[in-house]
C-alpha cells in the first residue's frame, strides 16, 4: 500500500514538474518566434538602409545569428516567467496561470513598445538602441517628450504598440491552451523514466544554448561585441534584438561611468605626453607636456571672436555634388571669400551635442567621462579650458545657448570652466515659437548682436534650430521647398521628412551667414570660427560613406585670414580649435595649454571617440583592426599604428587630466581629485 502511494506521489510530482517546464518552454518558444519575426519585419521595412552589395546570403547569416543571440534574451524573459509561475503554483495551478499571464502581458507590452520605437531610433542614429538612451537621462525631459510627440508621433506609435501587445497576448493565450501531450509521438513519454530523461536533457540543452547565446560554451559564444559578422552596418545592428541592444548600451554606460573603457598607468600617460608634445622630458606635471609657446600672431588681434557651434551642421551639404540643392549657399558664399579658410576633413568630439560642448569648453578629447555631471568636483577650470586662457589675452568670455540652462548642466558647467557670462533661452527675446529644445537661431543671434559692445569679447554660440522636431516656420523664412524637392533624385522627392530636415539645414546655414554679415558690419575686425557640433543625424543617401556621415566643417573667416591658412592635407577635430585660435592671435611666446594641435602648424592626424581621419582617409578606431575608408583619390594609405597611437594619446591624456588632474603619480589613481 505504501509502495503504491509513494509511486503515485512520484508520478504526481513529475506531472507537476512536467507541466511547469512545458509552460516555460512555451514561453520560450513564443518569445523566440516573436523576436525572430520582429527582426524579419525590421529588415524588410528598413531595407533601404542596406548597402547595394548585400545579397541573400548576408541576410540569411544575419537572421540565423540573430536567432541564436535572441536565445539569451528569451532565456532571461523565461526565467521571470517561471519565477512568477512558480510563485503562483504555491497557491494553486489556477493562480500560477494567472501570475504567468500577468508577467507575460507586461513583457509583451515591453517588447512591443521597443519594437515600435526601434524604427525611428534607427532612422535618427543609424543604430539599434545605444548609449543615447542614457544620454537622454540628462536631457530636458519635457523637451524630449514633446520632441517624441511632434517628431516621432509618440501617441500613435504607443497606441500601435499597445494594439500589437494585445494581439500577441491573445495568441499567447491560445498557445498556452494548446495540449502538448496530445501531440507527443508516444503518450507515455512524460511518465516513463526514459521519456523523462529525454525531456530533461532537452530542457538542459535549450538552457545551455540560451546561456551562451546559441553556443555550447563561452569559448564559442558570440555576443554584442563580436556579432558584426556581415559587411553591412544595418544588418549588423539588426542581428541584435532590442534586449541585446539595450544590454550593449548598459554595458557601455557602465564602462563610461567607471571609465573602464580607458585604463592607463602613470607610465602610459608620461609616454603619451612625451609622444604628443615631442618633449623628451621626465616630469610628473602633465602641464609641462601640454604647455605650448605661440609662434606669433598671424592676424591682427580681433576685438571680438565668435565661435559658432551649429547643431547637426554636417560637411556633406557643402560638397560640390550637392550644389543644386542650395541648402548651404550662405556658408558657401563665406567660404568663397578671400578672407576665409576652410578645413573639410574635421571630426566632432563625439556623437552628440554634449560631446562637442565638453570638447570645446575643456579642450579634452572624449574619454568616457561625462564632465558636465562632475561640476561639484571641479575646484577650478582645467588648465586646457578655453575661457580662462582667452581671458589672459584680455577678452571677456561669454557663452550663449539657445536652450535652457538646465540642459546637460550647461550653465553651471560653463561657469565652472571659467566663462564670465552665460546666456540661455530665458535671456532671449523670442519673435517665433522656437521648439522644445530652444529659441530659433535668428532670435539667438539677435541676442548676441544686441549684447556685443565695444569691449573685447570671446563668444561661444550654441544653436538648436537644426534639431528634431524641426519646428521652424520655413515658409515664413523664405525656404524654396519646391526647388529643393525638384533637385532631389526621384526616389527621394516624396520624402517629406527629408525635405523638412534639409529645410532646417538651410535655415541654420542662412541664419549663420546673416549673423556673420551683420556682425561684420557692426564690428569689421571680428573673427569667426564655425563648426558643426556633430553630423550623423541625416543624409540624403540611406547608406552614406563614412566621410559624408561623420565629418563636419571647420571654417575660419575674418580680417587677415586667407585661404592658405590651412594646407590641403590638414585635418582636425574640435579639440584642435583652441590651439588653432591661439596660433592665429596670441603674441609670440604666449604660453597656452592644449591637448589638441593647431591646424596652422600642420595637423595630419585627428581623432575622436570612435574615428580617426587623415589626408583622404577616415576609419573607425573602436574596433579591432584599423581599416580606413578613402574619400579622396590617389592618397597614400595612413600608417595605422601612428593613427592608433595618436588616438590613444589624446584620449589617455584627456582621461587622466579630467579624472585625476595634472599630477602624474601611481598613487594618484587611488584618488578622484579634479584640479588643473
């Protein structure tokens, strides 16, 4: 009797375990199919972003690897499902099913929202979910919300995501009700010990593959860092499902927060400093290496200097092949003047406006540090900061920003780095509605014109109009939308969003050239430096070259400047702006500090957070193996080792100086002092 009771108990226990695991496998299979279908739909809908060289085999490889990698994502989701199911089963099987359905509904809502959001995110950043998710945490949330409403149809997309989640939940209910045992090849399989072993081995097999993203062990595992197996950026991004992409962004954010992405010893920093400065000295003071002596002024010292950082002002519209669009005629006219120098091989400091802000204000290359959040630790400006060094030449330093002072802590940050005055949207008299990000460029420039008087001044101006949700009244400002539309290739002429984006570039360009003309009339001896904050937001082509996608212009115009100021093979980045300015105006022997180099003295390598540029070549530096892409014909390939050494040097020194200060010592790594 006891034996019979024990046998029944074992069978009952096994049946409970079997049903529990089968429901878990159903969750697993359901999500795996959903994520795979999502990937197919994404590739099909966004196929225009694929390069023309892609074939069916490339797409197949991307889909197969994507399914493998999604096993890990699905495994994580299933763990939560089993946890809720198990908790509910403590009370009853009915309660377990209720708990399972609750967590499934929440998960389906999450994956649906992410799937719907993936499309506009990729169109904006040419990437799956990335670190911009975390950059957004420092943004103006109200402005960000209205941008998503106006530019990305947030209510419609959110409604669509909810409808999708409801449909998927309905299908899930049907799938959950499906009686698996009725379709097993032998009905005794769950009850006999051989069948039980086979079933448990199957569960183990799936669990192990999920743990290692479709591989059997970590030695053969492919993760987000090495999943780019195709020759196409779009397909490589499509391989990662939304969960994998968010995990990638999180890991990169962790590295950034802890500066794990950069790790150098004191000896490394000395070696970098000697290499970068060309000084064969032994010093524990980083400033001894960063100090430079001005060669003597190239132009008469201007009364006013204006450094214009223009939102999303890429270089590609300035290229001759886009002349028929007439969206950059203002700055092309300025470039055509005899007193203007133009570098067309220039890199931003990073992929967003805050990277440009940090680079221009501090003189540091991007080094995985969010300097605007470190204001409370800043005892005084960095030695390489631009404002204090301009003050030594007699200039009052001012920073004008079209948006609110709270954005990226910009008001406190610029003041902490030595600017005498900071102006934001609250100081601007607005004659048009502007956007959620700030006042229109015209109103910003009018503030600068009204505020500039006879006292010598150095002025940094950061505008915002060429930024989504693109709300400038283009018609009222005279934009010839019909002319631009007709100038586009036929396949782009019905893209209203592209036309709006091009119109806002035109507006930014026109307001900038109008401001330069107005200020020159008021103060003819003014000097203007013009640069984009970043590119990589929109292009006409869906698969632009690396040069067209990432390069920004650097333009210098003013009395005494000439076209030979920069040689044709000079390149630069935003950290090179300040030393270039010093070599233009500073008296001979004037000491200044910079990580970057002056273009007037010949600069042949420039780099930023992920790219390096040389004469005729641009390439990624954040991947194993530096493979540059040519953008000028008949140019010799760059020395990859020299490019990487320069890149490591500017980033390493910037990282050390920002995190530990100017003193180079082993024990300094144990502290977090921020000093000049």
